[in-house]
C-alpha cells in the first residue's frame, strides 16, 4: 500500500490510472481494497494518495519560500514531487523533509536552471534556517575554560545550530523581505488536508549577485543572520573543520579584528564543548 | 470510572490542543484552561523556541502528550523515535502518552499519514506487542486512538471496533476514543457509530477526542477545521452517559480561529457533563423514593 500511496499524482492531482507493466491501478486497488456504494477501490486509495502528496508538498512549500521564489511555484511543485519520489521521508518528523534537497539539486541541476547558483545558495540558506530554529545546543565554552590553554593545541567546536555560509547573493536581506508568515517553524499535525490554503503572495524582487558571508544562528530562540567579514568566515570554517585555534587564527587579517570577533562569538555562545 | 490506570489516574477535565497561533494568547493572557494536549513530534527536537514555549506552558498548565508517528502497526518501532519521546516524557511529566491505531512507515520510509490496518487477528497481536514494547520503554501508560479511515481491506476478519477491542485487551492498555473519527468512519463505511461505542470496552477509555470534519459529496474527510457537529456531540454524550466525566480534548488543526473560540467550543462538553449530573441526582432521588 505504501508504494501505491506514494506514487506521483497526475498533473490534475489525481491518482495515476496506470500502474506500470501493463496493469491498471484500478485492478491493483481492487485486489486489496473493498469498494462501497459510493466509492470504488480506486477512489478510496486515491484519497490516501492525494493526502500523502498534499501533506508533503505543503511542508516543503512552507519550508522553502525562498527557493520557491527563485525557481517559480509551478516548477517548485514539480521539483518537490521528483525529489520526494527519489528521497522519500526517512525521518519520523517532517522537519527533516528537506534535508537532502541540496544534494538532489546538485544531482539534478535542471530544476535549478537558469538561476542555478542562486537556487543552490537559497537551498543551503533555508536549510541553515531550519537548523538554527531548533538545532541542538551544547554547553558553552567560557573565557575561564580557555585560560591558560595552548592555542596551538586548542580546538573549539561550533554550536550545531550555527551555520557559516558563503553566498553569491545577499539572501539575508532577500529572506527578510520574503518573510511574512513562516516564523513559527515546522509543525506536525494529525488531520487531513483539503489542499493548500492560499497564502499572501506579495512579489519580492530577486537579489542581484553580491558576495556575502553569513552565519545563520539563533539568539534567545530567535533565528538571526549575521553578516561576517570574509576572513572571519574563514576563521569560523577552519574551526568548524577541526583546525586548532592557532591554525584558524592565521586566516584573520589582523590581531585586532580577530580579538573583536572572538569577543563577539564568545558573547553569542557560539563555541561549545 | 474516568480516572483509571490507563490514564495515570487523571481527571483532567476539558482541554484544548496546543497550537502555534495560540501561543501568544496563552502565554500573555493565561486563560483558565483545564489542560493542553501537545503533538509530541513538534517538541521532539534538540533545542530552540518550541521547547522554550513548552517550558513556559508547563509552568502553568497540565500537559498531555499525543503522538502522530509511533506507527504501532508498522513492522517495527523506531528506537530513536522512542528515545526522543522518552526525553520529552521526562520534560512534560505527561501522565500517559497516546498515539494512533495505524501504520505509516515501511522500510525506513515515512508516509506522515495515519494509514488504516487490515482488521486481522495477526495485526491485532502485532499492534498489541508494539503497545507493550512502547509502554515498557516509556514507563508511562500508552493509550491507542482509533483513526478516521477511507478504505477497508478484503483481508479484514472483523469490524473496526472488534479490532480495537482485540488490541486493547491483548495489550491491556487504554483507549483514546475519538468520537469524531468514529463518526467519520461510520459514514465512510456505512456502520452505526453506536454499534461501535457499544462494541468496545468503554471502561478502558483514558481520554476522548472531539473535533470537526468536512463533508464531501461521497465521503467525509477528517480535517479538524470546523466546530464539533451535533451528531458527534451525541456520540460524546453517549460515552459520558456510560462512563461518566472523562478527560476530554478538542482538536482544531486547520483554519484555526482565535483561542477563545476554540476554548468555547471545547467547553460545550460541559453541558453534557451537567446533564449527566442532573440525570444521576434524579436517579438517586427516585431510588430513595423507591426505598422509602
Ligand atoms: Fe483524534
């Protein structure tokens, strides 16, 4: 039944009447589902088939408003179907539904074209927002923990909810302009869906190319995008990659900036044990 | 009868499902609500705002956990899921945990839907074993909820209510009886919902769900986006008349109106509890008259 429920719908959002290898879906449905006086076995199976897609498509729709704006609504829906067919949900929570979307877009760049670079940046940025919203937080490293430690041996871990990003577009500004409704995060429910409710659709101009460095993070349970200096980004990436403090610090331009960045990052609680 | 071993001996009253659009109203105005039911999966996360909000709610209200993805009818339970669920149980101190009599995942792929089971003895044994397993791990009572369904299987060997009874007797667990789901399924499968209510061991009811639904031309969809319909209230009244006041919860999941409206709808259940009280005191009086 799972394979029947998760088969892609037709463009008219109906169950596909053809099952494959010459069989009709109606016959497959009739083999295990009883009809009643109003609905055939096909009709009854179709209710589940449509519910499956409405629910999952709604979830991606809500989680990736930026990607939707970049590739267009119609293409986004078609892409979502192909993505979910290749990578069905493998988590008990819908929160992780988009976890392999970046991988998918790299495998199938036709979905991202013609704004391939923008779409790939956007999917990384929007996944980082999901991580920042409810990603784990570990005990914070304090100044006292660092006193007397040898920088050439000290390795600092970045909080799991902090994602440093190098982007070709100012997606922080774009995202703020787009955000109208989705600051409450993903939610599971247990009711059936009758399809997508119409959402307010103010158009926002797509961003022009501009190299930006960001850390997507949260502070007091609110998600923020913090602009970074290129070398600050390099330092953070080096630390995240497991470099020692001394090694990572070589990426900074000057000692004074490095001192300022660390003061701020420590204040934000970005380093953890 | 209402407080029993299946619901951790709780008599919670009339509660409302906790939903995001109501957070600021609840935290700001602190309405007098008997209890809240949360969807466990929304809080089975590592950190962040949802957990912070939950902690604030927990400071002031009784909270019960209701799950949507334990999938008691799937081939096996997900241990990672149960581990996270147990962490949440420790946080909320929920007196019991509920989830659905359904399946929804296979070979590690998740439908995120509550799919119906074939009503066979083998399936009942399978689900009952999973309920016992979940209860052993979670160390709180696990109660199972009947789902709304849109399909029936050739393989079924019994009615849905016989299946539910078989499962809960075998697992020795309680039921979260969703009277809206019973109504929806009764219309979709042409049975009398009162046969259902009379066919399950009502002494095992740990909680009741009430909700609204959407009627289509040829079937009814369980949408939780309307007030409770009079026919569903009649089923609720029947349950209450048989077992007395019971933990009652209104589910409203889509097109969610302001909190006061949802709460007002839930509190309509009080009318049936008052009727029951009146009925009982009249019965007592007439019994006294007869004895005198
Ligand atoms: Fe329910």
